[in-house]
């Protein structure tokens, strides 16, 4: 199985990438600010280790917006390597009253905020994210996706993706414009069905929280396989994800250089048939 994936037929990336959510704050969106220089150092080291796919969002920022993921990416990596793909998400609005979602008319402003923050004229990949932590079954995304598709036609976006969706959402969006990637929670109930659709269509499947969002992975089977490989449980979790499908991509995130090194080492782990059977 190749360790590379081609987004939309034209942007080739390492299937083990990097998620930027925890760069502004260890607690994720809106938490206490981290040292921005540490975040910039992690980004530079990630690229040195072979990361050419970074996942971010304009709403990834610390409390009060003091540290923002897109700003850190621009400061650390601009001018960007020609092979770097930066994916972002639009839809959610993080405000004083919590999380809300924008209307179709808000999509242009969301896209322009990402363009400005990253310092680019065109975004490589933009996900429309809907709902909270589980897909909002029965909710139409058509009007919002149509607005993004129009911005793609303008040349502001290269590829479109969906986040936090079910198979019905995916079909609804694909009737409007090509979908290059789907980003859902790693533990979603219908993950296997959605992955099958992505495999059949050459759509990237990019789970968020691929190693439990920083929480311990307590499965004894993971521990047993980790011991065989002298690896950590999160490393085996990442290796299992990458072995699950040629369209599966991993975007583990961290603000720690040592944790980054550990995550990237997972790419060198080759799981055996016995390992995969034990983990199935």
C-alpha cells in the first residue's frame, strides 16, 4: 500500500500529515495560549520530517484570538514549499456564546479570512464542516456547499471537502461539485460505510482525533501490538489507521516537538497480518 495519496488527481501528499488545532492552545479551540515560537518550531520540524499536508482552520485560535494557527503557519513556513498542501475548514463560528455555524452568505468571508491568514491567493483544500461532534443527520448542506462551489469556480479554492458528514451528505454534495476529501471523527458509527464510498470514488478519508484527541487509548489489543513493535500505543493507532485503506490519511496534532517526532515515527511501522487481525 502506498504511503502517498493524490488529492483530486493533482496534489500528492504523504498520508501521515499534521493537524494544527493544538498549536494555539493545548486545550484546543479557545483555550489558554501556547508560546507561539514553540508552535512555529513544531511546524518547521514537521516539514523537515516529511509533512507536506497540514490541516488547519481560521477558527483554530487561543482565548481572545491571541495565537492563531493560520498565523503561525504563515510565519513559520511562508513562502511555502511548492509541494505543501494546506487544508482548512469553514462553517463553524467560535464566539462568546460557544459554537455556531455560518449561513451560505458567510462562506465568502470565511474563505477570505483563511486566504488572508495564510497569505495565499488560492486555498488548496476547503472542507465544509457541519454539526458539532456527530453528523447532523437529515440536515441539508446544499446551499452552503453551493456557495463554496461558486468560490471554487472563481479560483479561490482548488479542491472541496466535507467534514462531520454522513453518506447522505456526501451524495448531496457530490451532486453539486466534486468532493476530494471527507474529514470525520475517527470513532463515528458509520465509519466503515463512509470509508467504502470514499475508497470506491478515490476520495480521501481523513479522520480527526486519530489517536483519541490526546486521551489515552486503552484497548489491550493496541498495547499488545505496540509491545511487539517496541512502539507506543498512539503510534500503533496511527499505523492501524494508515493500514486500513489506501485513501486513509492521518493528521495527528501536537504543540510538542517530542510528541511530533513520536507521531511521525509511526510511518515507519509496518503492521503484520497477525497485527491487523488482532486489531480488527
